[in-house]
């Protein structure tokens, strides 16, 4: 959190930071989707704006598919193009000095041993340019909803019920990644 001390609520760990919102989602029905081309543009924008940290709390979607689990296959030519484009954009942002942080996801998956085999990945969490974060609960154990995986997850940080109130998995995930990004700075 970047909140200053105003006598109300919680003081953030980095109250003097500047925050920029980068919109990469598109509303389709009741769901926000993250198309590969929009993610590429967002990563390039982050690199061009001299940002220190970019929080990527989403999973890249396969076109307009609304499955909860969007995987990209290394063996599929179209998916290969998407993977390569996002890898290139993320490497560009990193070369410009941006630390890229990604949510591991909220599907209780072992990303080190995917059920579909190692030819599938989730983006951006499983791309090498990203610091991938899973969620821990109030007792510092893995949150019940968080993805995990030795060699895939770089760090675990408080999420879920981090403030002692039920925020839901998505709000907890956003809180966790913001906290991680602030500590990185």
C-alpha cells in the first residue's frame, strides 16, 4: 500500500511512491479478460515510462475463451506466437529497469507438475522475466486457493486474509502483490 498516515486505516510500507494504472483488460460480459496483445502493450508501456515495479495480477486469456484455467501450449503455433510476444515485451520492460511481479494464480494448482504436462504454461506467472508470488494466510501457511510449485514460485507473501478481514481471493491477491511490489522498491 502506498497510503500515507492520515489517522485513518493502515499506513503503507511505501507512502511516497507514485502509482500508475495500466489498463490491459477488456470487459466481456461479467468477466475482465486479458488478451495477449493488450498485455504486450501494457508491458511495453511500463518499460517506456521508467517504472520501478509492475504488478501483474491476472492471467493472460486465450482470445475470448472464458475458462477459469487459461493455458498456452508450447507445441501450438498460435500459442507459440503469443508466448514469444509476451516474453519479448517482458524482457524489454526488464531491460528498462522494471521489476515484473506476477500472481501465481488462485486455482490450487501445482505449477511445477501441471496435470496437462509440461508443454503448457500460464502467463505471465510462468514466464522467466516475472517474480512469481503465491499467497500465504494469517498463520504464514500457503493459502488454500493459491497456486504453488517448487522452481516456479519465487516468493510467497501475505494474502487472502492478510488484514484479518475476509476480502476474498481476488482482493487478497491484489493486496499481496502490492505489498510485494512495495517491498521490492
